[in-house]
C-alpha cells in the first residue's frame, strides 16, 4: 500500500530532462509605469519559472495544455490576486492589460516575466494614488458625515472597474466611512477613529514597501498553478520554509494556520490540540483584525499586515495570554468584531486524539445509551509504526480501545463524529473502516497516467458490528470523506449531517532545487495534484463529496464553502466499481423510514423548528450585502445582525463545554454537575440512531447483497 498523506504532503521525485530555453517575449503594457521603486524579476526566478512550467504542464493530474484559453484564465486569476476588490486599477488599465491576456502561455513557455511584473508595478502606482487620497481625506477636520443617509455594497465580486479617479475616490470615501463607523460604534472616540485609520493605512503603505520580488513572482506562478486546480501552488523559498514549519506543528501559539487575503489575516485551519481548537472560539475563514498582549495590553490593529508580521505578534511563550479581535466567517454585514482570550501553549498531541463520551437519548419515551467517538483528524505516527513501537500514535488503535470501553458500558449504538475533520492519513482512513467491516476494498486511487490502485482492509476482524452513525458537515474533508463514503457504500451505518467538502485529490511536494543541485539560489517548491480518490462504488469524492443519508439543517449554501466554491476545482467523474459485499444494516427502506420519523420531528419538535427558522433567517440575512453609512441606521443593522448571529450560535453544532466547567473526557456517564452546551445536531443524530436500532429489529430487513 502506498503511503498517501492527504493533508500533510509527502515529497516525491519525478524524472526530469531539461529542454532548450526559448527567447524571451518583449511585449509590455503601454501604461506609463516608470517609478523609482519598480519591482523587477531576478535571474533565479527565470529558472524557477521554467522548471515550474514544465512540471505543471507535464505532471499535473489534469494534463492541461498551455494555450490561449488557459492563458486567459491565468490572466484573470493574476489580476484578481493583485486587486480582488477592484479598488485600485482603473478600467483603462485593465483594457491595456487585456491586450496581453492571450500571451501568458507564451510568457511561461519562453521564460518571460517582464509583462507580469509591469502589471504589478502599475498596481503600485495606483496604490500610491489611493494612499495619497486616503491620507488627504483623513487630514480633514471632519472627514465623515455620519448623519448623511447613504449606503454601500460590501460585495465587490460583481463590481465593475472604476472609469475614472473621481469614481474610485467616492468608492474609497465610502469604504473609509464604513470602517470609521465600525470603529465609532465599537466605542472609539472620533479622534481615536481617525488616528486608528491613519495608522492602519500607514501600515499598509509600509507593507507594500516591503513587497519583495519573490512575492510578485509567487503571485504570478500561482495564477498559473491555481488555474489548474485550487490545491496546486508554487511556493517561493520564504513561503516554502513557512510551510515546513506549519507541517511540523511545533510552534507555540494559538494553534492556527494563517494567510493574508484582501488586507485581512484569515484563519486557514485550526490545528487540533491547540488553544484555538480546545476553546472552540476560532474557526476556518475567521478574520483577525487586532491583537493585544496579556489581559491589559492595548489592541494593535493588524488590518493590512503581512501574515509573517501578524504571526510574530500572535505567537509567544507558552502560558502567556493573547487577545484577538475577530470578525467571524459567518458574520453578517455590519456585525461588530468579537474579542477572544487565549492562553498560548504548545500543541498537545493528546488533544488531537480521538475521545469518547456516552450521551443519553430519549426517543419515543425510551432511553438509549449512545456512545460518541469524536475524531478531530486522522493521525498516525509513521516513524513509530516503521520502528514497530508498541504504542505508536494511531487513530485506529485509539478508536478500537474506545469501542471496547463503550461496549463494556453496554451502549446501544455508536456515533462517529467527523464534523470539521479536515483529513490526515489515508492509511488510517482505510484501517479505521476495517474496524466496522469484515474485509474488502475501502478506496480507489487513480493516478494521472490512468493507473488505479484499490486500497483494502484485509483484516477479517470486526471491532464493532452494532448500529452506527457517522456525523459529517461541510468541513469534513479528504480522509473523513473516504471513511464516510466506505461506511455508506457498505450500507454499514447511516451518514448524517451536511454534504461534505468534496476534496478528493492528492498532492505531492516537489523541491525545484533537486533539478539544479549546484544552484546557489533557492528556487522554491511546487505543490502538485497527482491523483484522485474514488469510492468503491466508482464515484469520485471530488467536488460532490459525500451526500448524507439524512440531511440536517445548515447555515451554508452548497457553493459557499467547499470544493464547489473553487472555479478551478477538478470535476466529478466515475470509474468502474470495485467488488464488495454490502451488509444488511441499512437499505433504502430503512432510510425512508428514518427520514419519515425525522420529518415528523421537524414538524413537532420545538427546538428543531426553531433551528430551521433561525438558519433560514440567517441565510437570508447573509444575502443582503448592502450596509447603511448613516450612524443611526447602521446601529440598528448591527443590533439585528448580532441578535440573529447569537441565535444561530446558540442553536448551532458547537458542543464545547463552558470554559469554567470542562467535561470529563473519560468514557463514562458525564457527571451531573458538568453542564455542556446543548448540541442539537448530536441529539438529533442520536435520535436517528435510536430509530435505526428499533427499525433494524424488523425481520423483513435481513439479507446481504453483493456489489
């Protein structure tokens, strides 16, 4: 069995033969860009461009040819990466740039970098104009009239490029006024509001001044890489070093991976075992806008900062306090930021490991004991396993022990909770599936060349053959989807929750310097998609993910998060089915009965009715991207938005214990004095499993099928 790691990326070597270097193209935009501080490419980047282009065009799973069609996609992504909000370039700039949009494939093949760098240097010129306007406006005695009745659309996705400077000035005036209004409604005095904005934009100016040539080059190469698929990328040497540090997970801090996007510091991933994970306060896509040290430290605004600088502020010695101001990913327009207090510490491996508890479910006037096993990620100590250490870390080994303990407590059924589990070791996904089936295939892996490998569980031992449910949500991805899909295909248990993320691809990491070992300059690395995952029924997990048998209410639309939200995502497809023996645990008749009982509860259960109503209102509110710039109206908007968000959070799926009342993590009945927030999603999954337990006793459901 090959060792695929589908969250942490292994390094592989590919055969390589250097080809001739063609002459460089010379076409450049005619827009005037002569500036003393123009950024220019360096010799090493031409080598990195050549190597990256050959690797991406030859070894990527998609085998996409460099042509005019791909060139236009690269051009669009590059412009979007530089000015995503259409807040700097003018329409005349874009018109001039578009003369070259069919030539980006030629630039890549001919080692040409002048045009991409010139496009970026035009942005620097436009940025300087914006900066001058901002500082001039903020020097006025009263730059904003908060009594004026005007509004602003916060969604710039469908905005058009400004036709002239005056139009762009008015757009920026409204943006600054909106930011000022947020600060004012958060309690800042008028003078402090202006000072904060001045400092914020001066920080952005300093950040732009520190942009290095490798960052511009990385942006350009990523426009190509991400046009192939969203998980392929080029990492410049500095970014590659940071990636290695992140993968080691040895940093002290809050336990979150960060990136910069649209002038904000966004959370890419909350690492299991860190303070952010344990506190359940931060989540993927949240924006950190300010940082303070200790309980009394002053908040430092980090809007517009580089991620490297933000990380330095957020990281710190263990046991020290850091406070963050955060705009939640699900915040409605105008919602005020939240402040969270975190105690820094090293990531604790034991916090990443699977845990269990027993919950009591009352269904149809009968009590059921349901064992719940929470798996935050699929972990495996490959080195320990290779050295045959007796107690090496393994998801499967830990879950097997938890199952034994739950069975000793005479549970009626088991729920495997994979909500927010972003993946991990494929080996563990396969072996974990083996705890619940006799033996057989678990997942199919198709290489770019068409070769298909079936990875199977060959151990006939079954750790648990009783009723089971698997909980998933939109952020269950990769290995989580493989496990859930296998359980569903074997009809071994019911899948409950939301459609999963849909990340069904495998990446590998390639160090460009391995092709030029005598090169003194570091050339960076390419993260490359090389394979796709398929269910044993032949359906890909890519894009579609896993559809639950029983779908619970959600706050998100399908195309809002997940693979489907990425325009360049690889498509869904099918291959031939594997041969496998399905169980008699679940069938279409059982699912129909479970849905019927669930639909009845949706009509009669007050908590479920409130949940559905609250989520529908929340989704509807998120569709409105217009915010008022009048103080009185904005205050009302914020109050309404905050109430809706608070109602949604109260009824949401977060099941963390109150901070002062940590729950006992041992496998036992929770003590009566330990109060947990009610997790409606888990409760309803428990009811569905209880229904399955009752229904499964009907003799008409017996029988095993072969596929």
